[in-house]
């Protein structure tokens, strides 16, 4: 039996490296985008055969150093159509992934954030048709969601809170317009 999407999202285990090791079959192209003669973008590709049998290169990953400190800050992964599939970010520039965006057909469908720096997501944000639909948070660090926000028409519709730690909503309240 397939687990619900929210439960699958929370099963994300060990933190991933912001810069995974290069696979033997990957070719890397390095770029200097700010003219300082130091690489700040790395594009990884693999060679494969197209439907016509011709060899072609397909982009699988792009790494970027956005603050020019010599370390990767964003890694974007691409699917077989070279559409963005996942984007891992080091938002506080400490070398660890803090946020991961997930895409389907190039559209953001989910975001996970590690708010307390323990290497595990504590906030999950879900999008439907590109619009914010729901936020879930583990606010006390016990590994269970204890706070839910449901969004409609670009504002919070309702808020759920787990007051006794059993993983289910004990109190519902109406939302207020988003700021």
C-alpha cells in the first residue's frame, strides 16, 4: 500500500551533500560567470543515445556558487527531459543543505526546509498547480508534524495544531489573510 505524500516527504533520511561526488560517466563543464578567473558554475552531463540512435549529451546536474566563496550553494538536478527535478540549497552558506525544492514537469510541487540545522526537514510546503496549498511543521523537533496551515486563494484558510503530541490535529482555528 502506497503511503500518503506527506508521510513519504517526511521520510527523507540523512542530509544530502550540497555537492555530491562526480560519477565516473559524468562530464563536467566549468564556468566563470563573474570574471574573477575562478569557477562558480559546474554543469554535469552524461552521454546517451537518443531515439534516433545518435549520441547526445544530457544535462543531469548543475552546481552554483552564488556568493563567490568557492563553495557550491545550489545544486539543481534534471530529469531525462532536462527539466528541473530537484534543487538543493545551502541558504546560510555553511556547506549543508537547508532547503530542497521538488519539481514535476518543471513546476514546484514541494519544498522541505531544515530550520534548526539538525540535517532533517522540519517544514514541508506543498503546492498545487504552482500555488501554495499547505504547510506542515515539526515545531518541537520530535519528528512529528504538529502544526498545519491550509491555504486557499493566497491566504491561510485554517490552522491545525497537535497539542498532545500524538500526530493528529487537536485544535483548528480559522486563518487570517497572508501578509
